[in-house]
């Protein structure tokens, strides 16, 4: 069985800066560390579904407005 | 730098010192800082081995406790200390450490059995088949597994 690879992309940085939020402020609102938000923004770390939904909720947008799966 | 990564760096240094202590207690060969260590195992009595084991355990417990206490006092009180990424990295590091330990224990088993079967002619000079040798090998694996865990933690923080 072959393992399919893909990449989770996001536009958190654009949404965050548009709302004037710092990484630390966003981290606090979603219950993560600033380093984790930084790693997510750099697409080095793909968060859990729960954290991904929390982030979308903070921005007040739909899930797919923040996240995209690239095959 | 996340608190867990800082902890990994400091405890890596502590475990490197513990490894040095272990090598100086069990082996001889090269002289460094007034201590001798190398590829020759220094045979010891069971009582002395037990004493060395207890010393190592006490040093490790004290070192880990001091590091954890100092980091807890100096920690940034604002914000989250540990989140899902920290937990994931810790789990990955634990798994790496486990596989290292499993591989190392298999190497020891093969070494001891092959040494008994072939009389050590084709085996390396480092003889682990005596009481001291096997105690050293097992303690070395435990110490190296802790070091591997910290290196894997630091590596994963850099990579993800």
C-alpha cells in the first residue's frame, strides 16, 4: 500500500496581519504557543483539526478560507 | 525558544556529563581531565558496580530535578507553556529513543551470543560478556537513549 503525500497550506499570516494581530496574541486566543503559530505559518507544522478550526474561528471565516490541501 | 527545547538543550549537556562519568567509571585508555576512559573495560566487584549504578541514578535524578526547577522559576508566566506541537515532538523523540534502545539491546545480545559461540576471535576488543561488561553495556544504552531522546527533541523543534 503506497502512502499518498500532500501538503497543508494556509494563509494565516495574511489574515493575522490584516486584523493587526501578533503571533503571540493569536497563540493566546487559540491556546497554542507563539512558536507553534510561527511553525504553522511557515508550513513546517500541520496542526490538528481542532486547532485548525480554532484558528479559523478567531478570524471569523470559514475553514476553507484559511486552509487548503495541496495534493 | 520553547521551554521544552530549552530543557532539551540543558539536559543534553547534563546527560553528556553523565556519559563521561559512566565511561570514566567503567573503562580506561585515553586520559582527559585527569580521568581515563576508552575501549578497555576495567573489571570491578559486584559491590562497586552497584555503588556506581546508585551514584549514576542519584546524579541523574538531581540533575533533572535542578534543571526542571530552574526552568520552572525562569519560565515566561504569560502564554501557554506546552501545546499539541510540543506533545507531538515529545512523542516522536520518545519513539526515536525507543528504537535506538531496541537496536542497541539487539546488538548487545548478538555480541554476547556470538562471543560465546566463536570465542571472541571475530569480535571487537570491547568485551561485554563479563559482569562488569554487561553492566556497562546496559547502563551505556540507557544513558545513550536519554541523549538520543534530547537530540531528537532538538532536531524536531528545528525541523517542525
